[in-house]
């Protein structure tokens, strides 16, 4: 059939050289004419009709980033010329992902398929590699837990690798979730227990991926499992070891606002529900067996072995899911808020632990009290259950986010959790004044806007205007800000300041991206293959991203993405065609397959 | 577009501002009545030209640069306020010359050179027609002090006319067009002390430092020295030029003021030129063309003025006369340019402080009237 190829490319596509693609398509079989139309807004109808008649075209291929936009004109021209309007084929570069390194080859293949009248996805099927049916999930937060359960419930083997002593991640630290104010632990802990007890999930806590090799479908992964020093199966979490342990260090789970022992369980609902020893603070391990060791003698089950060594596990998996999560930006360089200088300036995660019912004050919101530290021989500011409730609290949004000096991007959850904090403070300390300083209120989800309205009606002073100044006069903190909607400068005396700190990728992200060959965006998050089309895939086959490690997102979005990832993994396991990746399919392969389909 | 026009005056990044209000929070001068820089940025973004020309906020800012340091968007509010000051000078000036100078550096430099050459030609013609180049003072002098006195007063009169007219225009814009409520006349008298107070102390400039830990704010001190030196020198030249030029013996009761003024001028100009080169303070990071012309011309005036004085006292009359001509060649364009250039802030700033105090008082009075007499309709 006589074919005409029309390039309708408005604007620039940096990856594509349209002239080169046009030259390539001129050599394709049956192609009579190739024309590059750079017409805005639409190609000329009469001109097209003449072209169709003069070249006696039976088929038209419209190539470009959005060829569908031009299709109506071509359809009318074809109809006017008396041709078959069904023979108008679109070669859409954007839709079929002609970008990145192989953009040119991909674009050529798209045009070639269209000239033959073969749908591109039919010809370009990646695959061929047999798939190992086991899956590795890196990160045991809510994303990793959700993916693991989805895949394991489908009857496939899952290895869940977690760096700390328990799964649960950041969500386990939260008290309530916005906007429904559900108890976070009530949602998370049943899932954690299922993971711990699932026969298809092998949980590797205190573990790190150290090396990955292989190709899509069969990755060999080397995992280094740090010694836990406690036998997981024997430990009954009786707490007798922690009672006798003399070492006290800041608790990571409590975001540093309370102390724990060197042998500890992160929180009572931890999975696996067993104690562990922190090798960085245990005096027995630090002195190489010369000091202490009382917990070993005390343990009734005799399950503590302080001489345990790290060991390496090698596993083979078919797919890898990255769910490494995030951490908080270090706020101490942002001097104007006085974090680290003034005792009652807290980060959001610290406040989250303070207000949590399982926290150090039992969920009471109090200011820090001065306490004498005998070891360091100086006064320290600590949270204690005897603390005084604050008379007023200031919540400052966008600390380090949307700021060209720190994070240029929006961290997406801060507005909502700050509103949640305002509600929790109003609930627990009813006569406290709460001031929210915000730039733009980003309440974007289902029920979020209503939640924001509700908080405003609860008596929170919502100040549209950021604050960049926290001062301390005679032990009383004052926050200065501009109330833009009411056109006045305000200064509030407050007892606690909560900073809604921006989020950054967790520290291992860079190392992992190098190990796996996954790209990261300019902000450091893992790059997905296509933000709209395939938000869970990466540019390597068989490797997926879920949750915060791709971009900041809230819990519902994280869970949704984690489930979507599970669908992708299970699809590759059950398709029977083997696993591969679009980028691994070459131009000649696609051409050959298209020809085969075409002849049929 | 108004925002594009302001770009020529130096406000390049206004579009980046997303109205967080960090700048107003850290500004030591922002208060309940005059809130800036955010509000000025907003007016600028919205293109409210007619509203902006009646505001006093740009004059209340002394550009300590804390807002620009703090700005999360790098929108540079400090520089925007500076640009607004330039724009306001061009707005107060009814001739349109100032606007031309601020927008085109070449026009400004060409105008200065033209005036300088005209002055030089006139002075040399006058000097050669009546005197000798080897006589500096007294009978048959190249440029006799009586002539210079008359010359100065003429220039001063032109300067004064422009300044007074511009100041009246400023008063009209600010107090009539920009003040929607009644301002009683006695408030002008009550707040009159503000004018000399701010003129001679520049107290608010020193307040720029109150949020930092420096004991003495160097820019303020040197700016004050420069300003006082300049005003003293202007006074000496306008009134006491005949005593100043008499010599070669040093007349201490007059010359001591000249020496003190010279110290202030030299220290100030060198400091500001150095800062504009080194860019170590945020307020010197971006220098508009007019800023460079300003400091360079002032530096030339000071150096030639001191040189002719030294030559005269050491008996080198010919070089003294030549440097004197060069000195006057730079002084005349400088003085004539004054109402159209940055130097006009010498007048506008204290006026703005005065007007702002009057307006604040009037506003307070207005508020109290509204509060105490509720309007009962029925």
C-alpha cells in the first residue's frame, strides 16, 4: 500500500532529531512520500488533499509527539481525497516512550511499525529472559510491607530486607494519620504481624544489600546481615536484659527525645518481636569482651550471644522492589529557627513521638524540663511526664522545603501533618493557642481540604505568611511573622515551636542507585521510567520503586503505589513470556517482528 | 509591562517571589503601619504603578540585605527596594531626564561628558580672557574667587529650583494622592524635628544592625561620614569659597572644616568603591550603572579638589589652576545631575521619614476617630 509519512512536530524535543528519522523512514518499504510539516496550529487541509491525490496515498502515518491532535485534519483530507480513513496511523513518540538514551532508535521503530500498520506494543515485546519467582524488597516500611503482603498472598516467595531491627519504618512512629485521624499503629501493626508470620516472606532485619549482579529475571543479590546478638526464635521479649543494662543512649525510634538501653526492642509491637544489641553503644562489644556482659547472665532463655558475627547471605531473585523511604532534612543549618539552641524547638518527627501515646510522656504534650545530668555534669533539657503543658504552640510550615537554599521541591506531606498536629494539640491541651504559619496550604487529597477547614474552625490561628524569625527573650520564645491576609505583622509568645521539616531521600539511596544502575533525579529521589505512564518502573527491567524513595508522598499514595508494584511483579511472574525491558529490545528486532506480523 | 520596566532599574527577580513574608519578618524596619518588602514586591508583581508611586516604603529601607539573605526564592527583595528607590527618583522628577539616565548608562555618561566639556571650555575662555594661568588668587587670577562664588551660586540656584520642584512633586504624590484621609496642618509642624534628625544622624540606618551582633555598623558610619563631609563641603563652597580659595597661608577657622570633610569623603568613597568591587556584603552584590557613575565621579571630584588645594599651598600655581579646572569640570555635571540621580536621596530620604511620621500620626488619629465615634445610621 502506498504510504505517506507526515511529521507533525511542534516545539522542540531535545532527544529527537526529526530530520534523521524522516530520512530513515524514506527508505522503508512502500513509503512514497515523507514530509515534515511544521505548521501551527494545524496543517492546511487543501494541501494535504492534494498531496494524497498526487502521491496516490492509501495510508497515512502521522508522526510526532502528539499526532492525535492532527488526526482530524488528516481524516478530513483523506475523506475529501476519497481514501480509506481507517488507514490513518499514528506514530506517537511520547506515548511509546521515545526518550532517554535509545530515543532515536525507539522513534524509528515507532514510525516503522506505523508504516506497516502494526501496533507498536504488539511488535515491541520485551522479554525472553526466564524469571526467577522470588522477589527482593529493599526497605521494610509501609511500602515494603504492603508489596510483600500482596506478592506473598499470591503465593510467591518474598525476601524483605530491612536495615534496622524491626519493620514498620516511619509509619510506626506516627500517632494518627491525616485526614481521618485513624490510629496509625492500628493500621500498620496487623500488617507487620502478617509479614512476620507469613510463610512466603523471609524477613531479613539488620540487613543491607551489598552487591547486585545479573540481568532482568535473575538477579544475584549479596546481603550482609549484621549480628543481632539475640536469638530471634528463642527471645520472648521479657525485658529482663534491658533492666540490667547500664548503657543509656538516645532512642532512634523516639527520634532522640528519650533514652534506651544498649540492649533494647525498638517498640513493643516490633516485628520480629525480639531484643537486639546496639553494637555501637554496648560496652561489652566496644571493650571486646572485657567489660559488662550482665545481660547474658540475666537472660532466662540464654538467647543472648554477644560474640555473634555478621554473616553474608546470597539469594537469587527475579524482581527487586525499592522501598527505601526518606529521612528528615538536617535543620540545624537553618539558623533563624533556633533548632538546637532553644530547647523547645522541635522537628516534626520529634513532636510526632512526643504526642504519640506510646511516647516518652505517654502522649501528654509538655514542654521540656531542665534536668541535671550527673555524667556530663551539666543541665540538660529533657521531656519528662512531669512537664508543664504549653500555653501556646507555633507550627511553621515549609522549613527547608520550597527553598532554593535547601530543597527546591515541596515535601507534600508537611501541610497536612502540621494541620494534624494543630488538631492533636487542641485535643490534648484544649486551652492552648495554636499558630500555624504557612505559605500555601497544600491540602490536595480526598478529604484534605475539608480537614483543613475543620482545623481552622477548631480555633487554630492560621496565619498566611511564613515566619523566619524566632527569638528568645527572658526564657520566652517569640515568633514573628507577617499575617498577609489580615495585613499586619504579628509576634506570638510561644512555648513550643514545631518545624515542618522538608524530606530528603534516605542516606543509602545514592549507594543503592549506583549498585543497581538506577537513575536518580536532581533532588536525589529514584527516577521512575515515566511519571505519568509507568510510575512504578525504573529504567532497568525487573526493578521497581515504591513509596517515598521515588518522591515525597503520603501514606495512601504510598500504599497504592506499593500495591501497583506488586501487580507489576506478579504480572512478570505469571505472563510466561519471561522478563525483559523495553530498552533491551533493538530496532532491528522490532522491525523484524513487525514484518512478520505485517505479512500475516 | 511595568515589571519589565523595573527590570531596567535593577529589579530582575521580582517574578520569583511567592509571597511567603520571610522578608517582612526579618526586616528591622518593618512595623505595623509600614510593612515591607513583601508588600512592595506584591504591588510590583501586580503592576500597580499608580499605587507604588505614592508609597514611602522604599525610602524606609536602608538595604541591610537580611531579606535577600533569607529569601527562599532568591527573589532579592533588598535589590527590589533599591530599584524602587531609583524608579521613585525618576518618578518624582517631572522633566524625564532622570528616567533617561537610569535606563541608559550611555546617555548618562555622554551627558556628563558634554556638560564637563562645556564647563571646561567656558572656564578656560573666561580664565584666559581676564587672567594668567600662573596666578591663582587675587589680582589677575586665572579663576578669581569672586567669579567662582557667583558661578557656584548660579549652579546652586538651578539645583535648588529642580530639587524644590521635585520635593513638592513628592509631597503631592505621597501626602495628597497617596493619603486617603485628612492630614491636619499642625502635624507637619509637630513632626518637623524629624527632618534635621534623620538628615544629620541617619539613625534608622544604624538600626539595620540591631538584629546582628556587630557593635558598629560600618556602612552606616562611613555613609554618615560621607554625607556630612559632602554637606560641609557644599556649604563651604557655596558660602565661604572666597576664604577657602585665599592663600597660600592656611586659614584654619575655615580650612579645618574642609579637611574634616575631605577625610569623610575620601574614607566613604574608597570604602564604597572597594565594597562594590569586593561584593562581600549582599547589598553590594549587584551594582547598577548609575551606582558606578556616582562613586567614580565623586572620587574624581574629591581627588582633584585635594590636589588643587595641595598645589596651591605648595606654590605650584599652574598645576593648581589646571586641576582646579578639571575639578570644576566634574563638579558642575555632578551638581546639575544631582536632582536626577541617586544623590537626590540626600533630600528624599529625610523628607520620606518626615512624611512617614506625619502620615503615621494622621493614620493613628484617623483610627482613633473611627473607634471613638461609631457611625449610627439608625
